[in-house]
C-alpha cells in the first residue's frame, strides 16, 4: 500500500490549527479530530492488505455497468490493526469528552468481556447492516452513534489502504455516478477544482475522490436546474457553501478551491464547517453520511 508520509500528517495538523484560529468556536471538536487523525496515522503504518489484481476487461465492464471495483463486504480487513485503532480511539474520546466518557467505558467493557465482537462489528458496519447495529447496541445498552463513529473511524483507514492500491484503475472521464467507483460508498463532501470548477466528490469510506456533474444531485440523481440551490454565509469565505436538493431534501457541503487562498484538506474542512450542517438541517435538509455532529462531545 501507499504509505502516508509524516509530511501529510503535518499538513493535516497545520490545517486544523489554521481553522481553529479562524473559528475559535470549533476548537473543541477540531482538537478532538486532531487526536483521531493522529491515532489513525500511527496505525496506518501497520495496516496489511491483501493484493487485488483486477483484469483490465473486468475493470472496463464494471465501470461501464456502474459497478464499483470491489464489494466492501468481500475485502479481507486487517482486524488486528482495526482493533488496535478502535482501542486507541476509545482512549481519545474518553480523554476529551467528559459527557460520553461513561459511554466509552461501557463499550470498552463490552469488548473486553467478549459481549461486543469487534471482528463481527467491523464486518457488519462495512456491509452497512443497520439492523445488526441497532440490535447489538440495544441489547448491550450502548450508545449506537458512538459505536458507529468509533467503528467507522477504525475501519476507514483499512479501506483507504485498498483504495491506494486500486485508484490507478479509475478513469475519471468514464465514471459519473454519485457513489464511489472503488468501494461504492456515498460522498461526504465535495470540492470545485481547477479553473473550470470541476466538481469532485470525496468518498466517506475509502477517501477516494472522483469527478461528478455540477448540475446533478449525487444522492437522487436530480438534474432539474430549479431543483437545486446553494447558500453560503456572506461574512465568511465564499469558498464554503452548501448545495441542497429540493427533490430528496439532502445536502452536501462544497469547498470552492478557486476561492481559497490556503491549503485545503477536505476531511478537515468537513469538521471545520459544522455550523453549516446546523444551518442546513434547521432548513429541513438531511445529511446522507453522518459525521462528528451525530456524536455529542461536550
């Protein structure tokens, strides 16, 4: 796999610090993110992935028919690395949030006593089996949103390792779906890049970026011009905006990099703009992919 360099982690931390300075009200959640990212980076160096060799004709067939290169359920996850990261993230959350420290302790205890099987949990979350998560969290009286948050942040680096291996197969000119061409997951945030303002979506699971139409909703496919709008806060940089779809009532935040005069790190921008999520949701729009806003940290 492609190893993340120390310089890349430094770049992420620098971006977090820059947003903290600009938005002091986000400092607590951004410091939390810093702890999460640091632990993920440490474990990324240890992740083992199975080699995947896809024949060229199969790649062309899948892209033509709209199928992602891999089914996440079929990937062999490095459970050891994922478990290590899960335990580290529990420690980060417990240290930084007094309000849910008790919830973390219950989750950790359930793992230690064998009531919560992490390997099975990882597999079920990758398979997006919400019934299993509901039943398990309910039976063990665990904070479901927190379990999901810890699990996804433990397995996403494993999926990113596979994306590093597979990204060379993707032809950006031939994939125009609203889901990731590598793993099939939905996007978490978007970016407008280059002089032409080409729109790119960031995968919520494996972190791959792919090009997508600017005039189409990635969640329901709506292309009607009058069915779309966007808003931004005038007092802030015009580089931050929210694209909403009137048809499915979903929204996605978009970073217009042409308006930005600083380094942009999309996962950091997502957390650094939680106030835009709050505004969009107050207006009746829903976020397709959950983020840290779903877990109360204060």
